[in-house]
């Protein structure tokens, strides 16, 4: 059922806890990653149903290359299989997929699967799904800043504000600022994820492991967001009563 519950929001999720979820059940870590993919599928569909504009999922950080090679290879195999199975479903639901992060270190079969999925879903007018793979926010900011410096050197007519806006576009793309950032798995840190875009994001940390995160959890997170007061550094305007006095 379509709803406007999360209308227009950019929600970002650090999908943490797959390995620990599996270990606690006496299962291999890859069982946790498979369960995590199932969770991602239901959350993407529910986010679309409740009107979320943009959903950014942290799937594989640049630091994750430090994991054992067999686990990394299995994660990419699962990602490729997921894209092959889900691309047509995403297209039918109007999902527009965009993968952010480095691409030069990804296995070629994974790269081809990403490019095909992005192409097939490019016309989607529903939820904008961004998946961060081999992603580092610090690296993205540094790369964008270097490009802006090169541009500024070539044109002395650009103002500082124009360069700032260009840098913002280069880092954030058309995802824009994050409204709500959720991290599952009990940890309370950003882990180099969307640092620029999350400057004014509301943060929500949950003990729930990612494979267990469901539609009700997303609804509860959005509901809490709706009850938070967002001032962006300003002082809230006084409430004026009917009698005309401020209170």
C-alpha cells in the first residue's frame, strides 16, 4: 500500500551486524550476508511504499577489503547474484539504482552487473536507491575538492560560493543531504559514511542486527524522526497564541 509516511526523505542506513547475526546462531558468516540481502530487499520495497525519496545503503566500505579474501569474494558473488535477480523487479517498481564509491577495484563481472542494472533502471521515477560499494566518504570529499581546485585554477571568475556549491554537488550527487541516518548492529559511529551529506542528519542507532531489521523498524525510525525538532542552528520562532502574546 502506498503511503506518504516518509514523503520526500533521504534515509541512509549502515547495514551492520550480518556476521554477528550468523555467529550467534552457529552459522557461517556468509549466511548472515545472505540474510542481509533479504533484509535489504524488503526495506527497499517498504521505503518505496512509504514515500521515501532517496535511500542510501552502505554495502561495502573501502575498509572492508581488510576482511579475509574468501569472505570478500563471497560478498561480491552475492551482490552480483542479487543484481541479476532483482534488476527487472526494480525496473518494474520504478526504482532508480545508482552505485556510489570506487569502481576501479571491483571484479569485472560485478562491474558489468552494476552498469547493466543502472542502465536498465535509469528511467525509474520512484525511489532513488543508492548503494555504496568500495566507498569512503573522506576519499570522495578529497577527490571532489581536488577537482574543484583544478577548476578554480582554470577560471578565476568563480566565487567561493560557486566553488562550494560545485563541491557539494560533486560529493553528494543528486542524492542531496541526508535527513535520517540509521545504523543497525549496536555500534554508534559513522564509519566514514556520507560525512558531508550527513552534516545535519538525525542519527538513530539500534541494537537490532541488520538481518532482523524489518518494515516495522523502518516505520519506527521514521516516526521518531518526525518527532525531532530540526533547527539547523537557528532559534525556533516563538509560538504566538490567539490572544496575541508570545509564549
